């Protein structure tokens, strides 16, 4: 059950509904519900959503883990990215809307 944060939830919902490319950074103290707020905001999203929670490991490991999420989202096991720039260029080149959430960066 999600309680409170209606204003913040409405703001995120409005941002997610807007056309075009944009970035949103949500920050604050630990353990105050940022991830829960994000997960609540994407519950009723009709476009593709990639949610990735970063690992406390190498940049390369995080790239491979995020790459796996992108492969699953696009149902394409042949996708491969040499770096994050290439991954984001791919996502930006897609015609359909996609929301990518990188949590615990």
C-alpha cells in the first residue's frame, strides 16, 4: 500500500506522460521512500519501462546487467553495448517511448 507523497507522485506521473526525451534526478536521504515512489509512479505506465538497481560492483558489471535488462525489454538477445554511451544512444534512437530508471547510482 502506498501512502502519502501525492504531490511528488503526481509530478513524476506528469513527467513520465510528457513526450520527448528528458531526464529527472530524484535524490534525498537514504531510506525515505524514493525507490517506492518511483515504482508507484510507473505502475500504470503503458510504454516500455526498464528499471535497473545498480550493483556495488564494477562499471563493467553494471553495464552488462543493464544490457541484460535492455535485451529483455526489446526481446533481442543479440544486443550488445561497448559502453553506457552506446546503450543510451540505442535507447534514444528508438521510435517508441521508453522510460529507464537507474536506481542507487
